C-alpha cells in the first residue's frame, strides 16, 4: 500500500512541475494567511485543557509547580529552612506541630506546533499540496493559541530542523507561519534517507519541552511505527498531544490513470497495474483502509486525539481544537 502511494506521489510531482511553475512561490500569500486569521477570530474558539502546566508565563491555568503563588493548596509539616512567613499558625496552634502553607502557582500553557515539510508532504492531486495544507493547519493552530493569549513555539521538519522559540509576540508567530509556508520544490528522485525521522524528533521534544505544553503533530505520519508509539506515550504523560493527519484523495481511492508500472521498493521489482480495473480499485481501497486504520488505532491506544484533514478540506478552522 505505502509503496503504491509513493509511486503515485512521484507521478503527481512530475506532472505538477510540467504544468505549474508556481512551486517557486510561497505556499500561502499574506492575504491567504490573514484570511485564516480572520476565520479564527470569527470562530471565537474556547480552549480546553488536559494537563497542568509549568511554563514561565502567568495565566489562568493551574500549574503542578508549587510555590508562593495566589492559591492556597495544602499544608505540610515544617522542614528546616522553610520561610516562617508562610507558617500555618492556626493549624500549628491546634495540633501542637509546626505546619507550613503550600501554594499553587497559576501559570499559562504554551502551544508547540510540529510542521512536517519532508518529501512525502510535497504531493497533491486536488486543490492543494499536502505541504500547503500542513502550513494552513499550523497557521490555524497558531492563531487560535494567539487569540487565547498562549505563547507559541514550533519545529519545522525539512532536510534540517528549524526551531522556533516559544513566544507570544505577533510578529514572531507570523514569522513561524511564513516559514511553514515558504516555497517547496517538487521531489523528482527517491526519498532522501537523510531526512529527520519523526521518532528521533519526538525523543528530542520529550527532553526540551516545558512540562504541560499543548503539542500539535501535523504530518502524514508516513514513518510512524510501533517504536514511535512508546515515544508518544512518554509525551502524553507530561503534555496534551494532538495528531493531525494530512491526507490526499489519491491515498484513499486509486486514481484512474490507465496502466502504470510500479516498483516494489522492498522486493526491488516492477509490477504492472491497471488503475482503471475495478478489482484493483477495490483492492487498493481495502489496503488503504487497513493502512489508515492502523495509524488511527496507534494513536487511540495511547489516548491521543486523532484528526484527519484532507488536502481538499477548506474550513479547517472548524477541525483544529485547543
């Protein structure tokens, strides 16, 4: 199934380069980006939370960090070195033992957006490329976060990793979106083995992200596997993780393109296939359903909300939740 999809991508990319020279332009222009911002403002989405947070900014969300904040949390026994200003005198007098007040700080969560711009995303058969839909989805997520006064950070997966420090500055957020939407040339040759692997990147996120972040993984997840599942599970113990799967109609239903010679990458041999054949169409549909179901089940098994967004979907502001 995956081999066939890759072959179709290569055909689509070659057709794209012959018929359309716009690949040297940004995936979204300023007007398109501002239109997405207007949609988010009109939607007036409300945030939802799962994890306590530990970011540096003060806000309305309760943090797992304890200190001398605004909300009284509990009392505990006095320990040498404790500040006597926070002694719970009433409890101390009542019990005859020294107790200290413990407060819980109020802190604001941050949103971290992972944007997949690797070779497999540079494919599309209707309306737009997957890489364009990734950029649009990232913009929607960033604007929703901005509207709710969250700081936004991100990582763009390309031939090299491009990090964006957590920031609530409007210009910094627009810079991130513009980089996600920068020009992307088609892929003519085989996939670059030097591209960063999703599992390796997720391991890094486990080490560097502030506890309690809201993470958006926007990708086609072509290299996700069972090893990735364990890494994702670690992320979910400390963060709220959302998986947004970008797909194209040709990955769901076999396009009618006549006879094609496709290469089995693992077996290193070619196979002729009649894409107009009803039998081949049904076989492709079956394998496609199995493939996408396996990815959905992987995320559901570790309680990660999973959303499919097609390249043909336009009103994606209604499909992204924070």
